[in-house]
């Protein structure tokens, strides 16, 4: 693991999340004087002026701390590519629900070296919840040490988050049998966000989160926190994730240990 100043890195992540939350809440449901402007990227994904504004304040906040100059955001990239450490940022994880006025969105900030997430921070401003983790130092919820209990009951009685990146992939998974495992759980629910379901998993409200075709920028912060809590994080075969890849993982499973074992069994 690459050494880093844990105190400064944590302060940087918390400051960045707070700055982004302020900007996003000011534009949420047209709460402030700024009109929400929507456009679409070449891949069909929605982006708003709130995404860009949140990205700008995050980059500014992270830049005030001497942790690393490399910032890889969903909306921008700065700093030297060969840096040992890098910030991985999704300034508005859940742009579609945010633009629709729904509350299940958040901000992801993670610090990674070349092989692992070292620190994670997620804030869900509509719930006034912020979760942070530092590798080997535990997890905090709104500044206080946090150690949740897993949801009660069997997997067949529990709620699982399911996120599929894009309608084309979703249609494929629904038609090729990849989702047959859902029959073994009580309910699946989707939020068009990774920050929201991962935060709810780490709060002990979901048994698991399964994501298809989702990459590092959306997952690093939440999975850093999940791993620090002792949750399982694997691919569909039960193997650890390869954090060196630049591609989205075909499938990612993170779950409380018993639920994880049950999901792998269902997927086989």
C-alpha cells in the first residue's frame, strides 16, 4: 500500500464532499437562483450544469491539500498520469434522479494507489449522511465511528440493490438469463446511482449491491467503505476485483458475507 498523509487526505475528501453537497443542494429541484440546465453526452448519458459546478468545487477543494495532484473525475482529469496516488471522483452520482427531482443521488470521492482504494467518502446530501473510511482505520458516519449490523433474515427475505449501466445492457441481461438469481431474493431495487445504494448497504439497510457494466469512478468510494466494514467485494466468480483495469467490470458484487455467499450460489 502506498503511504499517504491520512489526516490530510481524509480532510480533503470531507471538504470536497461538503463543497459539492452545498452546490448540488442549491440547484436541486430549482431551490436556488440557478436554473438546472440539462444536456447529453455522446454516449447518451445526461449531464447538467450542477455536475460541472460540483466537479469544479471538488477539484478546488482537493487541490488545497498536498495529497496528490492527480484527479480522475467523471467530468474532468487533471495532474500527472503516472502519479502513485490519484483521486477518483464522481461529483454527482445519480444525475438522472437528481435532474428528475428524486433524492437518491450522492457524491463519491476516493483516494487510490495503482492497485487499491485507500480511502472512501460518500455523501448523500438529501439524507444528511456522510460515510468515510481510511484503510486500516475503520469507518465513520457523520464524523463518528460506525460499525453497522447486517440486515436481519435470510437472503430470500432481504432487499438487494441492482444497477445496470445503460438500457442496452439492461435489455441484454434481462433476456439472456443473467438475472435469474433475482428469484432467490425478496426484492431488487434500482436507483440509477451507485453512491446511494452503496451508502445504504454500508448503513446496514441493504443486503447486497450487484452492478453490471459499472467502473471505478462510480464504485471506488463506496467499495472502499464496504471493504473496511468487512463486506465482501468480488466479481461474479467470487474473485477480487482488478483495480488496475480501466474498463468497467462485467459484474461486481458487494454484500454482507452470508448474503454474498448466497448470491454467488444463486448466480452459479
